[in-house]
């Protein structure tokens, strides 16, 4: 696919004005712009060029709505982005593209997964050099569901890499 430039965008806008009432408008536009498929033209219009689409960032209320309500729009393994977008437009009086909403949701899911996949463990080690007989050390364990995991042990002597296997029942086998 060739990227859209400003001239292409202006052509699409002008042709949409001319063909907007036709159900096959993107097929007609693609006849004037053969380097693009009707689907590419439709996506460009719907996600970027439609003057009714809000180009501003989401408000905090919109973000909260997306995070809290998206699971309600899940149908089997798919999310009905069109329904979510339509309901958001009714509530917030701003229309964001389905694509923009989906991107926000997926980015937020990745952030949450990354945030939840890092576990910091603090434990005590016996060390006769310490006045109270104990020395604190910590390990950052990054576990994204794959086995085995690698983590770093930090103490006064620096970082040391270690490996472990984590099992579903919580047992661990250090190597």
C-alpha cells in the first residue's frame, strides 16, 4: 500500500462530497484513485478524514469509560468497537474513530500487563558482617507467563543474574 499524501486526502474529501449519498461511494472513488482499494479509502475516510471525527485526545472521563465499559461490548472473542464508539458519542457528544478507541484500549491493556508482570520481592539474608545479623536484598522478577524466568539479585556487592522455574502451584526451582 502506498501512503496517503495531502493531495490524496484532498481528492478523497472532494470525491466524498460528490458521492457521499451513494452506497458504493468508495468503489466509485477508487475508480478515480486506482492505487487505492475501496477498503483503504473507506478506512482513510472513517479514521482520519471524516470532519465529524474528534481529533483531540481522550478526556479522563472518556478514558475511564473505555477502560470500564469495553468488556461489556465483548461478543465471544471480539469487541464491538462500533457499538462502543456510538455509545460514547451519545454520552460525550464527541465522535472518536473505532480505530482510535481500539488503539487506546490495546495500549492500556499492554501497560496493565507490563505493570502486573513485574513483581519485586524483598527478603532477608543472614550476614555476620551486619550489626543486627541481617542484610536486606531484593529481586525483581519479570514473569510474563513464560517459564523459566530470569531475575536480578541486588545487594551491596552489586547485581547478580539468577534463573528459576515457576510452576502454577507456586513452587519454584532455583538453578
